[in-house]
C-alpha cells in the first residue's frame, strides 16, 4: 500500500524480455538510499531501466512522488539515471557534458551556465570545466557524470553501477560523494551494486533481486545480520 511518505511506488510491475520475466511490488520512502543487489543476470539493470522508462513493461504501475509515470517518457518521470559508462560525449568538454542535463541543444542562459559551473564545483571539477573526458581520469569522468545528474534536480536518482570500474578506494569516495549530494538535494537513491560492502557503506535499505523477483526493501543492517537463504548463497556464506 502506497504511503504519503513514499517517493517511489512500484505496483505489480511485470517486465518480459524474451523468456526472462521480472516482477516487482514495493515502495521506497522519500530520502532513502536503497541498494539493489543480486546475482548477475537477475534483472537489476532491467528493473532500473524499466523504472526510468527505457524498457517497456507489460503490466503494473510506477508512481514517483505521487504521480503515475507508467506511460511517461524518461524525461517526464522525475527520475535521473546514471548509467554504467557515464555516457559522456568524448568530443564535448566536461562543462558541455554537464550542460546536456539542462538543455540537449546546449543553448544555455547565463543562469544555466552558472548552474553547470556550480555543479562542477560541487563535485570538485570547476577547474576542469574546459577539458574533455579523454583528458581527465576515470574518477573525474565519474564526477562529471554525477554533476550532469545533479543539474537535472530530479527527486529520484537511479544508479546502474556507474562506479564499478573504479578501484575500491575511489569507488568508496564516489559513493560517499553521491550520498552527500543526494542528501543535500533531498533526493531518493536506488543504486545497483555487486558489492555488499557498498550497500553497507552507502545505503539505508536493500532490495534483493533473484529468480525473477525484486523483493521489497529492508534495512541493510537487518538483512545483513540475518540474510535469507538465497542472499546467503549469493554472498557465499
């Protein structure tokens, strides 16, 4: 049952891709950081892409901040999504890549340009605004991709393992930065991870995806202290 404090409500959702079927029925409370965890191929990315409007569903509804967005295009859902590769355009500067989050045509007003620079400053890249992705490190590219999400100012942020290619220390740094940025913006976060330590570090709740079903979120500490059998098998316990 949907509550007034829920930012996201997924109601009897059913996704079919060939022989693969995924179902989901859960709510996520406003302002929480939720880790989405499960075996490879379980449907974690499929779930987030369906929530973002990039994959069609055969049944069910997606409600964001009290609005049914099930039939809406991705840009009309109140959702920003950060993909695995960051989706930076190599021929554009970091500032231009971030500006795409505001206007795809990059015809920015003075105020919007200031907004881009503010977002770059927020992730520590103000001095790198005129550089192209190939001229900065992988961690800096991740920061630029996060800045592009930041300027969109959406209430719900979906992360499809955008930091998976980074080393452990840098990944932890980016998770901390993402949590800080989301908290400051009042955004709710769903993030896919294969690493239980990432869930314990950066999430309040956990959604386990396995055998064609996304379970309802539970507190990370509670789940890790007493994981169900399927999660134990995934964690190798």
